[in-house]
C-alpha cells in the first residue's frame, strides 16, 4: 500500500463524518481521531501485522492485496434451464506482486471489507466466517474457538481498512458514499465491532 497517497488533512474524513446520522456519534468520534493519526497508525499496524512472525498460529502464504479485482473467476451455466444463471467453478488469484508470509486473517479482513457487498456482510458475516473456517481446513491444528479469538484481535482494523481502502474503491457518487458509510456502520454495530 502506498501511504504517500493517504491524505494528510482531515477533509476526507470530515466529509464522511458529515454523512453520518446523529445517532452515530460514537462512530463520528472514532473517525475524528484521524486528525490525531489514529486511523493512519492502525492501517500501518494492520499492514505490518504479524510480518516475519514465524510463530503465528495462522501463518500462511498471503496474496497481500486480496480484493475482488485481483481474482479471476471462471463461470459456467449450471444447466439448460438456468438460462443465463452462471456458477463460479474456478477462481485464480492474479497480480501476485505483494505475496507475503503472514496471518491468513490479513487477507480475509481485506477481502471482506473491500469486496463483499455490505448488505451481505450485515446479513451473513457469521456464515462467511464459518465458511472460511471450514474451507481453511485446519481443525487438526487449531480449535475453532482459538480461530475466533485470533479473529477478534482484528476487529479494530475493519473501520480503518474500510476508510482507507474499502470506501474509496466502492463509492463513486455522493449518494453511494452516504449509503456505503451507513451500511458499513450498520454492519459494525450488528456484529459488535463498535
């Protein structure tokens, strides 16, 4: 990630705060802390998280820039009667210049925040985590409870990654920006991130 493009002033975040509802005072306060460099520090901390930590329980090979535009999907029509409905049958990662050895949760958090529709996160976050756990296939070396404990440590990074990467990549118009901020705050509240 290029930290040189992260804004030095708080105009961007002031605009975001302006889009939040009155009942979102706690979120406004968190975002306003950016002026003190808190969000920037958390994003940097997230990026550096567990690098070189060979003892991390979830150490794995990470893509390093895991979002939907770095995935190539091959779809097939599932049957003649589906007429136009395709099913993804294969996925490959592309743009592999940021591969690293790190906690697999770094890629998971990045993918969830940057690439999953917010309404899907609101409604299905526990199911997505369960699906990931099941297909990670590490139950012989790590208890599910320990996996969830590790994931808890990453909760503080969802909002900074949303502000730094998720929101700028998703929201084109002012209305989309407002909608995405409100949906993401709804996601954070529903799943006890705030």
